[in-house]
């Protein structure tokens, strides 16, 4: 295995433009930087840096090698810092991403609790319904509410959401109440256009998953607008139970087709594939998991 200092020397040469600049940056001698580069190229059997009198330019192989090892080297350094400070108070910036409504309902309150417990940590929360690129955008942890495709992301299940079909009593009084998922094709449904399959609703019928293609005159990419439209009698909607709990308690909507509900959607905390779990990220997800466990509408 190549020595860490050899890899550090190579990265510094690429990023600072010369062996002299790399030596100055790392506070090592020029001869030491040269030996590290030679040892690394010797072990790999390929030229990584093309030298001239004033500049050291990476070869194509060098650029590719730099792109692959820089994230790994950063993680090794982070792991060393983390291991060395595991017994100390967590500190530094924690960057979190979460869906918009879920962020305000569950993630932000958990962050408040987290900040009161760990005064040396700052938190940045990105609330977005788009699927963020954790690695490219520099997030430490993201909360996702969906079935995850196979990927290299590290995932921790925090809980699960019950998904329900619901509508306003006034709508059901006028148009009738669906008794079977197939009845939905004769109803107006409010469709979430932000979802690629927003007009395909899943159910469990006789133990098997079935998908019903629904239709409606109103569609929107906004979750709050969807709830308002359904409560106003525009049509039938589908949503996680927690999103409509206030409407349900107040009697503005009621749940239908309960016996055909599919399995709950998982709530998952994911971290980048190369990122070693930091103490502060682990502590935050512990708090969030505990909060979700106490929630009666999930």
C-alpha cells in the first residue's frame, strides 16, 4: 500500500503546480517531495507527473488518479480527526438535506434539539424535494422518504411512513366513495406532477401489488396545494398520513381504501459512498430516529 505522505505529495504537486510549491505547502523538503513522487510512480508503474524546469503537469493517468484518490484521502484525514476527537465535544459544520415538508415537520425540530445539546456544532439544512447529489454538493447526510434503488450510498433506516388515499366528505357525498382501487378510474384525482409516476397509485390487492392509473383535471407540483385542493373537494388525493393529520383531525378529509394500502415507505438517512460516518452526523440521526419513533402519525 502506498504511503499516505506519498499520496499527499502527489496531490500537492497537482494542485499547486510544481514540486517546489508542494514542498512549501506541506512544509517538507524538495528532495522529500521528489522521493515520494518517484516511489508512487514506481509502485504504480506509470508516469503521473511530467516535469520541466518550472512546472509539473499531470499526465492523463495522473489526472485520473488524482480524481479518484483525492476524496479517499480527504476521508482518511477526516477519519483520523474523528478518531482523535471521538471523546471530545462534537464540533464543526454539519450539512443536511431533506424533503421540504419533512424538513419543517421533523428535521428542523430535531436540529433545534441537536444544537442545544452540542453547542460547538453548526448546522446547514437544505430543504428540497429534488434528489440532491450528496457527494457533488458536499452534504454529510440526507433524509430520503422513498424506496431507494441499489446504489453505493450508505443508508440507515430511521422509520417508515404510512401512505393513505383521502378525500373531502363533501366530495364523497357528491361522487360516492371508492370501495376498490379500480373505482378510482371513475373519480377525479389530484395528481402530484412533481413525481414521475404521480398518476400511478400503488395498492395491495389479494396480497399482490397493483398499480392504478388515475386521472384528474387538476395537477400540481406543490404538496401544500395538493392538500388544499383535496380538502376543497377538487378530487381524491394520496399522501403520507403525517402530511394530512391536521386535516384528518379537523374532519376536513377522511381516509378511504385502507385495506388496500401498500407497505410503508421507508425513511432513510443516507451518506456519500466515500464519507466515513462522523460523530456529529451519527448523533443527529440518532435523535431523528428517536423523534420519528415517538410519532403516532407515521
